[in-house]
């Protein structure tokens, strides 16, 4: 299941046009627990959902931004 989540995120991020990915728990990013969605449109990745901390929010944004085909990240993730 972890590999499938990673593959969904990678596929959406490298589509180049419009793509979506959903990953409950984002287990491919160490230290992140939550429910995060990624929408990519022409190199702009919008990340939204909920995680447990600001550290996880920032870590997820950096991870998404490091993927091929992503030029910019709009991080709308919330945390408590």
C-alpha cells in the first residue's frame, strides 16, 4: 500500500497538465501523519488537507516541491 501511495503522488506530480493524488497518512514522507491531497496544474502543486503539526506541514510542502515537474507549491495544509 505504501508503494501505491507513493506511485499515485509521483504520477500526479509528473503529469505536467492537471492531476490529482490522495494519500492518507503520506507514509512515504518520514514523520508525517495525516490526510493530504495534491493537485498539480501546469507545474503548480496545490497541497491541502490536515496533518498533526507545522513541522509535518512544512516537510510535506518541501517533499512535494522536490518532485519532478513541480515549479511552485501552494501549501494549504492545516494542523492543530
